[in-house]
C-alpha cells in the first residue's frame, strides 16, 4: 500500500485495466490535475472507453482532501479543491505497478489499478522539505526530480536555501557580481569544522531567474509551493565577497567561504546593506509565487557590529541599548518590506540574540529543540516544527562505519523521524494565512555541507523523508511497524524513480 498511508482505504474486488488511450474527464477547474495524471500515465487521451473522472464536490472540505473510487469499469477522483485532486493524482500514481514510474517505462497496456475506496486528507497543512543548494550547488534537472519526488509523497512545500556564506545561487538583476563572484568558491571543506580538511577543487553554480520561474511553475502544477530563503543578516559572506561595501569593513576583503560553521562576518546595518536586502527580496518575490518568503535570521554572531562605527551610529539613532538588538530590528525591517510586497516572512526561531523573537506576524521555524517551538506557540505564534534532532536529514541515520558520513555528532534514525510528534503536548494544528497560534506543519532539512552530490542527497533523503511525509499526512507513532512493512514495497517505487540510494536494509541486517 501507498506512502503516506491514506486515512481510510478499503480494497474492493477486481482491477481497472488502463487502456492504451485514457478517457480522462475533468470538471471546470480540474483540468490541471487531469493534465498531470495524463503525463504520469504516459498515454494519449481519448473521448471513449472507461472513464477516469476528476470532479469537484462541495461536500469534501479541506484544501487537500479527496475521495477516490477505483472500480473495474471506472475511476472517480473527487475533491473540494484542486489541491485535493492533485494529491489524489499522486495516489493513483503510487497505485500503478512500480515499473510504470521509471523514465524509460513503456506505456504498455498491462498497467492495472487495484479496485479501492479511499477517503483521505492531511493531518498537517504544511509538509515540507528544505534543500540547501548553497553549501553544494545542485543541478537544475535534479531540482525538478526532487520536487516531483516530494509531490509523490504528498509533501506540499520545497524550501530552497538559496544563499549562504559558501555560495549565492540566485541571479539578481543589476548586481552581477553576486553570481560572477558570490556563486563560486575555490575549495570545499570535508568533515567537521574543528577537524576537517579543505580541498582545492573549485565549486559553484547558480540559477537564472527564468530557470527558477519555470521551476516554480513546475512545482505549482504538482501542488508544491517553492519557498525561497535569502538568509540574513548572517550567512551572507558570499554576498559580502561580491560587494565588500555590504559588510562592516570594506577595507577587509572577504572570499566566498570554503569552510563550514558559523561565520563571524555578517551584513552591515547601514542603509546600503538594507537597500540591498530589500532589492533582493523584491526580485525574489518577482520569481516565486509563494505567499511566504524565508529570511533566515539564524546563527548571526553580532561581534562585527560591536566594533563598527556605522552600527554604533544605528544603535544611537534607534535608541537601542546594545548592538545585538540590531538583529531583531534588521529582520523587522525586512518583514515589513515583505508585508508591503504582499508576502509573509518566516524566520528561524533563534531570531533576536537580544532575547527578542521573530518579528510580529512572521512564522517561527523552530529548528533547535522542539521546546522552542512549543514555547513560541504558547506565546501566540504560528510555528513550523523542524527540530533538528528528528528532522535534520543531514545527520547520519546509523552509527555504522559504512554509513555515508553526514553531519557529525548526531544520529537521526528512520524511527526517530517517524515517531516524533509535531503536535506533542496537544498543540493545535493551524492553517497558514490565519493568525491563530499553533503548528502549521513540519519540515525536514537536507543541509548539504556533508552531501556534495545528488547521490548523497538522495541517500540522506530516502527513506527518512517517506517517514516524515507519512507522519505529517496521517501517521501515528504506533503505525511505525506497519510503515516499515510497506516501505519494502515502496522501495521498488523509489528505485523506479531513481531516488533510492539507501543502505538501510544492510544497516538493519548488520544489527
Ligand atoms: C540552522 O540549522 N541554522 C537553521
């Protein structure tokens, strides 16, 4: 059976045999889901033969809920909204024989769907995965596949971490050095910052705005929102290397960082630095349709501001007590700017070394221990739960020697990901858009300091991302054993999608 498991699934007698051309009908407004299904079925459409009907019903509430009836003579997929039909299409896709999922699959005439009655809808409205394309650049064709694979698991957010100390990946009009200089570094670190070594192999790459716009449309066609992150005011060394005047000391030139860790070099707080961020955000909003834009805010040591005359001047002008408080102020400026552009900000939860928190109205992404997320909900905030110990997929999944090196120091097992409860302690689940405090959803993070290639990323992603997807859609911790049983069959699907790089069964057997 499929992953994530549907809320209700009843097997019926018989099968629906897919003809060589499919009779897909769609209610007004449902056509995008029919087009996506036709694409996955790899066969032309016709107007006769057994019907596959995509329809709307006001009786189905919930933006992603759907009902699916597969009978030997017809298929009915019904939802209240297009989002529900798009999730149902992925259910139909998973119910195909696994070999039908591979790029090279011939649309032979023997594909069958089992007859089933499914009633389904998600537990959480935000089910995401972050991919860090800054630490290691990932080729565009991989991003397409990665997004499609996320949709396959009914994830609805792919968060692109586009900028960091080690690389700037989004083309910005009028600021060519960001991608001429900022997108490239002379070498990369291997291992932990305290013990690692640095190679001298140049690394880099970037995406044009046109490329990202097309990617955004591709994701939207699958019901996936691409959320861009421009991390500020820390994690900005690549931009400062490109434009030294954005930092705190233009006389001290910087290179794009070839190390991992937290850089002491951060943006300045002078008008030019703020204007830069506003411009970048404006152009980012012009590329991505997402109502939510991530502005980072994490890991920003403020030492450089303590010695900067411009920062001292800013502290005086604003009537602040300490330079650390500039951090919260900076992010407030950017949240306000995004609000003017009609978008909402999301920030990492440690925002405000000044003991302030993410600016009012911004979503809080709780990445440290889950307690920080719980506390933020109690303070009235909307929170995305992404605590590192259970959702950071850059951590290795076992202690075994043959396991691919991930981020050292932690282990996050498949079971850790599955059993963790994003609503622990009875927190309410809330929908984005409103103001009610609660948990919007959960997200896995694939940081790539220790995942230099797409193979490494896939190794870290699957099957743990399946666990997160199911947990966020329908899971209860008690279903873990059943999940691992279903995973054996799901592996065949992931192999056909060319997404399976796991050695998990070796690891299980080694114990
Ligand atoms: C983070 O891991 N610094 C968000």
